[in-house]
C-alpha cells in the first residue's frame, strides 16, 4: 500500500514485511501488548478493565513518549487480521468492557477490515490526536468511543516537542470529526461509556498556560455534556526529553494543582489524576503479553 493515512502524508510503500515511512511499520499490524488495563478513565476501565491492544510504531514522534520502546523503537510482533480478531475475542472473554486500540492511526486500514464484523463491546480509538479527517471517516459507524489527546494548541510548541507544527489544527479538526460521528457522551446503566469522546491533555513542565489554552478551546467549542475532558498529570521525563532541558524534569505538584483548579474554575466536566500517577510503574510492560497464541 502507498500510505497517506496520517497527516505526515509521506506516501511510503508499506508491504507485509517492510515499512519505510514515518511510522516505520509494515502494512500488517504489529502489536506489543494485549491485556486488560485498569488505568484508563473510570467509564473506560470500569471494574473489569479495558481490553487494550497496543500497536507498535507512531507517526507523531513526541520526544517525551513513555511508550518509546514501541512507538520509536518499533518493538512488537506482526499478526494477521484473523489473529487480531481472535485477540479481541480473548479479551472480551476475560471480561473487557471494551476493546481499546492504542495508537491505531497508522493501522486505520486494518481496523476498517477488522470491524466489518462488529465486536460485542464498544470499540475505543485511543490516539495521540494527529489524525486526518479523511481517515477518520473511513471508521464512521465502526468506532464507538474516541479517546484523542489534544497535546498542544501552539504551533511552535508542537514543532519543538513533536516535530509537527500542524498538530494543533489537525488535532482540532480531528476532534470535531470524532464528535460529529459519536454525538454526545452516552452511558450504560453501570456508568460505562457506550459512545462519545474523551479529550485528554498531558500537562507538561512549564506549560501551565498552554494547558489553560487547551482547556479554553474545549470549553468554547463544545456544549456541556458533549465531550468529557481528562487532565493528566502523569508526566515524568522520558524518552528524549533531555533534548529539551525545560521539560527534562518531573511535573511539579503545584503545576498539576493549578491546572486542576483552572479546570474546576471554567467548569469542564471530566477527570483529573492523582500525583501518584507520575510513576514508571504505570507504564505497561511491552512484552508481547496476549499477542502470541
């Protein structure tokens, strides 16, 4: 396939065995982990866990990525679409509230094929937010819940930390398309999200004003109840964060507290994290758990 799935528009030829594009992944899905995950937002993880399936590779390339082992280094094992479907069924049999595809942008073509046969539980598209509207429209009616990041609304910051100056506009357009597809958040009798969008933002060191700008955009763009907002304070310096000294430190408790206070002040409905979330113990083990039969 000649790939134009993500905003990089690199036009790489991705075969079943090679991937020379920005994401560095072949056309067949490469997975690093498939397991129940308890650390998503409450209406995603619930009491039994979210059935998370981690794809390897990434077209965004954030310098502070906690999943660098798979996003940048490409660790993982290739599987067939049939095996991917079996993995979904295995997670559902274990009690997964949903099937949560993590970093799936460059494998949207695989999900289109996989989800021709609907799953028994909601499907979550868990993305860094760097998505093309045209690609998302291929998934309309197949994805129930979108879980995008909105990392930046400033082009210069996006260029410095993710080498993607167009990230702010791309992510905003993508989120608007996601909300168009799902409509307002819908919950089942147990309070689990059945349909809708949760927008995530990770507060970076020294970027409190940037976090406020993200929240301002969400508040100004969506009506109450239309989306949920998840403010994350789990940042620790990771990956290549040392390349940017200003973020080569943990997030201060005062920064997280002020961001949380601003979210309350403007009345955004959603979730915040405890300071204990800023720990390597919450980074999943990428060891092919659940991938191989």
